C-alpha cells in the first residue's frame, strides 16, 4: 500500500503505511511526544465483585466500574496499575493526537474504518494495531 504523509502544524512530516497484517506503521520525528499506557483494572474489579453484597444483578459492569472507581474506596484504586507494554495514546507535539478506539480515517480516507486498538513501539515510530469497524 502507498505511504500516506501527514504534515502537522509544526510542519513535521509523519508517514503511515499499512502492512501485510492490516496494521499501520507510523513513523516520524517523535522528539516531543506524550504517551499514555493502558490502565489494568482486573484485580480491582475482582475484589469489588468478591466484596459486593449482591446476587450479581446489582454489580456494576467492568465499564461502569472503570467510570466510577475513582469515586469509590481507595483500596480498589490501589490495585489499578499501568501496563507499560500497552500504549493507548500517542500525541506528538503538533499532532496528530491518536488514541485507542480512534478511526484512522481522521488521518486519511485510505484508512477509514480501521479502528486503533493499541500501539507498539518500533524503531523510528510505532506499529498501530487496528481492528476493522
């Protein structure tokens, strides 16, 4: 597949190339870049479920738990940790800001319908792991 070039507001050039696996190779000058790593809620949610005084019908789903856990008892928050192997956001200064669940169509119509799952650091950039819409 052809290489798609993206020029951000600082005139930095980033390239995106779809590989044989359907993932996208994202390269460019990542000298000033923010990353976010995936939070892992499994242990906190397991404790919540074990301690919940309910027959299961009143339990929050994992999604609801993620939205509410920081308003709950601190013991749950202490069990949440970042998985430094699973990058969920890449934001080079000047853009493009990309995060998991984003449709890559925001970069180019060529990638429309490819949804970002996660990022893997590679030499000179990132492999964007995608799922079709």
